[in-house]
C-alpha cells in the first residue's frame, strides 16, 4: 500500500506580492524616503511589513528576491554605497513607487 502523496503546500506569497517586493528591492531606499542607502534583508522585511505588503521571514524574503532575479550588492569596506546619480541610466528603475516611511501619526 503506497501512501497517497498530496501536492505541496500552497505558497505563502502570491506572484503579485513577489513582484511588488522585487520592485521595492530594486529601488534605492533613499529615493523612497527611508533613512539608509542600501537594503539589507532585515530593513527590506521591515519596509514590506510596515507597508502591509506581506509579513514574511528574512529567509522567505531572500528566496523571493532570488526567484525574482534580484542580486545582492556586496559592498566593500571603505567604499561608499552607490547613489542613483552614479548609476548608469539602464540600472535606475524607471517605475515610481509610493512606498515610504510611515509619517508621524
């Protein structure tokens, strides 16, 4: 008697949410109004949770970004973080998003 295997567990985050997270990750945090210049998984997770996009773990976020083709930028010690003005035009996101820090209220 073979056990009856069921399909895998449904994904926690749908495709539209995955694309939204990747779109945020491709933008510079300063351009969105956040007080830091480079995303970390913890900071990106906080932004995603603050804006009620998804409540996910850092590991799930890492897997989403990897699946969407977002690569992490490793910075070298002593090297400043890239700014939008120093990036080539093809690397700057042309889509505008309205994801910003919460206003005091």
